[in-house]
């Protein structure tokens, strides 16, 4: 254990910068209303934390050295209740860890739902997730990625976005004349919001995405446990059982739906840790079972 911790600390001492950060949309942003919203950078104890008021989505590109590249890629959706994005701890630190393991990473800074910048705020984040998948798949050869090994990862409300992308890919919410597949090849869900149902949802995320009094049609549409099919991608899930922000029932119901539909799935539940439990654990430690799953699922082989 001591040797493992020493290696972990050495690895974490090396910072890896994004090669490039690009606008998510090369031209007009779909579903947008012109509005001079000013993006806000958030800090905590003097350290960069994340963003609020995001109206111009971007994709930060982290590519591993070609000598260790596995051909796999993960699009990362930071959490924050659809009201902010925890970009550093649920974005850059995760991307750096993937790169050290030969996996390309793309941090999606998605639009936060707002009636002031979107015609329909409920689909804005999903449009950005679909555009990210489309972009990575279209440029896979350029970035040394297999177009059949592109997954999506999300934390908390970012987990809702990731699971929405993984269960609503049959309908394109973005221009897609090229007919590029918008289906992620796998999902990684970390203490995810899954459902919009009253009894288990994270109410803050639901209100930000759907408004204060959404109708049953909207609630059902974005309750992703209801949209699992035999075509849903293989999934890895982790959460703490004592999560007081997002009930663990979200993960359990999604996992049960995956099993019913014979989707390969692996779930790691821990008795204690509460919401955001992985943020207090070195990434190399808590992501180790994830990397094992990716290997045995032939994602990184």
C-alpha cells in the first residue's frame, strides 16, 4: 500500500495541460437566444473551482502520448446541479488521469440551462453532449481515437447529462446532416442524477433543467431509467449509499434497468462517503476499478 501511495503522489505531481480548447460549435449555437451573459469563474480557498453562467460551450482536448494510446476516449461532463460546473475536480483532474493511462479525454463545458439564453433550456445540455460525441467521432482519426471506443462520463448532474446522451441518442437534437452516430460506446456514471421523479430526484438539478413545475411528459422524458433499451451502452456506476444529495436509488434503478435489458454493467456501491465521495480520494485509487472494467470490456485493449 505504501508503494502504491508513493507512486500515486509522484503521478499526481505532474500536471498535464489540454493541448487545445475549441468552441463546441464551429458556427451558430443551436437553440440559442442572443444574450450578453457573462461567464463567471469560481474559486474556493484561492483555487479555481469551476464556472457559472456558461453560454458558450467548449471542448478541452487531452491526448495521451501516441506510445501509450489505447484508442479509447472519454467525454467528461462535470457536475454542479445544472447551476454550475465543477470543472477542476470533476474535469481537469480526471482528464489528466485518463491521459496517464493512454486514454484521450475531452472536457465538455456545456451550456447551463437558462431561459435567457435558450429557446428550450431542457435540451440545451443534451445538444452539447451530442455535439461533443459527434465532434470526437468525426475527428477520431486526427486524434488517434477509435470511433467505436468513444464513451461519456458524468458526475452528479453531469451524470444525468451523460445518461441522457446514452439513452436518447436515437433522436438528434443538433444538426447532423453527416448522419454521424450520436450513441456513446459506453457510459461512466459517478453519483449520478438519473431520475426526475419526485421521490428520488435531486430537486435542484430538476428545477434548473425543467423549471419549477414541469409537466409529467417532461419529467418522464428526462427520467433516464425509463429509457433503457437493449441498445443502451455498457455502463460503469459508482456511488455512496449514504448520499444525502442524490439518493442512491438513482444508481440502483438505472443498474436494474440495464440488467433487465441485458446490458453489460458494473456498479460499485460504498456504505459511506456521501455525495462527491471520490473527490477526497486520489484519482488513481478510486479509478483503478474503472480502468480494470475498461480493460476487461475491451475498451482499452
